[in-house]
């Protein structure tokens, strides 16, 4: 394109200038005209050089722009020029990592699921099963609370607190027996339906308060459940001779059956108190065992049986006297030391005592005998003078072990002594 603007007199590059060859042969005027034409020639050449330099600069700039544009669409590691096409175009906006304006955002990793399972789309809806679960918990809590309240209501009908006060006021020297008796009654009377009756066996020497506790129990339960649901059975009174044993057996069976049936209708628990069990014949013991442990019928399961006897009193006395020094320090435990031996003895006597709760009575000391005198004299209207009471208590016989004195007959002779006043 620039060849059209080149003068025809301009020699080609690399050829010798003809003016140089003819300059020496030309005259002076010709030389001056040649100098003027050379200056014109040089100015034209300089203009051509400047135009060429601008052209080269513009071309270089365009090449650099094209290189930068091509590099933005290709890998930055590639140095060879590539032709721009739309086939490998992925992200023309954010493909240049060196761009200061926009940075490439880091793509988060995807959560991959197994091909054999289905994707569970989380929902924000509240499950109705939780409401049902909360309602079920509330119902169970109310049922349990109601059951506990019903247990307390059932126990309140029998007024065991009043029985506890009576035992503490009128029974002397048998605090452990009274606590154990109340615990058994409270546990059994907490519910109405049972799988077996409650059998309490009271054992001990003469005059320690066994029969008195039986009378207190009969008096208390008659006041809370009624006269018809409490039976106090004395063997020597209800069956005095051996000839009456068959009739006594039938009478006992029918009487217990009637009371149990009446108690079932009234939804109450009857109480049967058998005193002087050591005088019971074998036939009555067997019949009583059948009533307490029925094999086929379960109508006799809701009942309380109290057995009172002095079986094993000699050995109980020896045990208490031998361990009296231990009892002073409070280390004597009847349930751990005396009850196992007493249970083995009673089981050999009759199978009636196999599942009975044993309550052994201890010997009474001289201080307990004085309490018996004070209580009996108050009942009879006498003023319980302390010196007079001590003089009456000294008239009885005692076992002397160290500094302790245990009565031979307990409080049995107290009533006779007071009646002589």
C-alpha cells in the first residue's frame, strides 16, 4: 500500500545511489540541483519511516490485544497462539483467574447419595406422632399418680396411725415388734387384690404382751371394718375337748368362708386372730393351713391371719439372756440372729409357719414392769406413787444378768397385784 506513495526517482534498498556515481562528472549547477533534490528525498524517507513506525506500533498493539483476548479463552499455561472458537467456551466471564475485578467463586462439594437408596427431602412440617407421644406420657403420669393416691386412700380406711398410737401407749418393751407389725400391715393394706394372705406369727414367753397385742388388733379392726369381719379365736374356749375337734373343724371352715364372702362384697379385708395356737390339735392346724394356702380356690387370698403362741419360749429366753450384753450396745438384731433359728423350729412343728412373718417378743425388764404397774393402777383409779410402784415391782421374780433384770412372768401378775390393793 505504501509503494504507490514512493517517488519513482527513489532507489531501491541495497542499490547504489546513481547520484553518487554521477556527482563527480556533473557540473556545479547540476550538483547544487542534485543536493536540493537529495534533501527532498531524505525528508520523504523520514516521513515514510515515521509512517512505518506508527504502522508497526499500531500492528503490535493490535497483536497484543488479540493475544490477551485469546489467552483469556485458553489455558494460561499455553504459549502458542490459538484461534478463538465457541466450542471450548465454558465461563468467559470468570475464566481469567488473574482478573482483579472478579474472583472465581469456590464451588462447594456436592453430597453424594448411594445409587441404591432414595433421597429424603427434608420437610419442615411437624410430625403428629410427637403430639400423640406427649399425650400418652401425660396419660401414663396421671394413671400412676391416681394409683398412688388410691393406695393412700385405701390405707386411710384402716387408720393405721391410730393403731400405732395405741401400741405405743399400751405395749411396753416391744418397740421393735410394734414397728415390724405396722410395716407389714401398711404394705399389705396398701392394695386390695393380693396373691396370698398375710400371716403374722407372734411368739414369746409368757406375759410379754402377745395376747394384749392381739386384743388391741381385734379392737382396732372392729372399729374400722366392722364386727362381722374380725374373728378372735381362742382354742381352749371354742374347742375345749378332743371330742369337739371334728365339729370345731367344720365350724371354723364355714365361719371363715362366710366372713371372706362378706368381705369380698364389702371390698374390705377381714382379720382372723388365733390365740393359744400351741394348744391347737393337728386337725385344726391342717384345716387352718388349707385356708391360708388354698390350692384351687383364690377366694381366701385377701385376708390377714394373726397367730399367737408361746412356741419356743424356753429357747427364746435363753437366747435373750445369753445376748443381753450385746443388746445393751444396740447390736442385737432379732431378724438376723433369732428369726432364722425360730423359723427352722416352727417349720418342724408344722408347715403352717413356712410362709408366716415371725414377730418374736423379748423379755421385759424391771423398768417395763413398773410401767405396767403405773398403767394398771391408773386404770383402776389408784394414784401411781413411785415408791409404791417400785415396792410392788420388787415382789416379782427376775433373771439377773449383770446390771439388768428380766422378769420371769412379765406383766402377767401385775393385774393380780393391783387387784389386791
